[in-house]
C-alpha cells in the first residue's frame, strides 16, 4: 500500500476531509496519514524561522514514522510568500521525511503551466490584502489574474463551515469571462462537493487547494483516480503535482 502524507497547519480543516472520499477507488492501494504542525495557516514572513522549520520537521517525522511515501504541505503560506518560499518549505519537510514533497502552491502553479492556462480568476477566503498577495504570486509566475474575489472570512473554521450552496453561488459570480480557469486559494473552503457542478456551469476548470493537494500527492506516487464526480482533476488526462526539486 502506498501512503500519501498530508502535513497540515494546526488550524487547518482542509484537504484531509476529502482525501479518503476522493480516493475511494484506490482504497486498497493508498492510505492518507496526516500530521499537524503547530503553526498557523499562514507562516509569518517569506523566510522560515528556526522554530517554524523545527515544527515542520516534527510533523514530517510523524509522517515518516507512519510510512508516508510522499508528503504534501497543505498550508496557505506558500501562496502568500511566493514560489521561493514554497520550495523552501518543501525542502525543509523533505530533509526529514526523506520522500518526495510538494505544496499546494507548487501543485497549483504546475497544473496551470501543464494545461497552458495563462489566465485565472482568483477566489480567496480571507481579506482583500491577503488575496492580493496570493494574486502577486501567480502574476510573478507569469500568469494573468483577471479578477480577485476576497470573501473576508476571519478564520479557517469560518471558511470550512461556509454552506456549499452559498459557496457555489460565490464561485459562479467570481468566474470572470476572460479567465481560462477559476483558482481557489487555500484548502479550507468546501469546494470539493460542488466542483464538478461549478465546472459544468462555468464551462471551465476549477482548481481549489484541497483537491489539488490530494491530486498532487497522487501524482508524486504515480497514482491516478478516475472519479468525475469530484471534477476535472479526477478524470482521465488530468495532471498536476510537483516535487520541490523539479522547479
């Protein structure tokens, strides 16, 4: 059995909610151990402080002990602080876990590049300021951000508990006509249950952090789930996910 380790901030209520359901067709082949690092959803500053690195290493060691064959960092700090920060986080975890490691942000950026999607409408759960910083990360990667929607939710729990019917409406309203796809930053918003529906209604792919985290872990291990009920990421031909050493 292959094991995809998800390392989550202590405040996260994200990708671990959906991993087992999305990967049900692989239930006899893949497991999803999780560990939590006593860190906020957003690490403070682009540099990784010693205490933060130690906490990432502690979580990585737990996943190594659980037999993880790959690890994905589910925190939102990489979107806020850019590609160099994302790579540094992945390298810090990899040094302890000893297996391929990626982050949600690396997976998102790789996904857009591989599918030649140069423009996106961005949705973020938090403040306008933090959403703007995430947008800057995508712009720095050579992408065009056609619109930014900040929902203004104050905590991960608020985002995780947003009613899916309301979230569907918000995503449809955020779907800029000149954007090739919709990107939802972070892993907290419950996009997974409505992703396939929103994609059909918008006529374009939706890439939220929680499902990208799951798919990135699968790809690191060369696995694939064909389960269209969870959206285009989990239909034949979808491809995403990178290890920190491939960029």
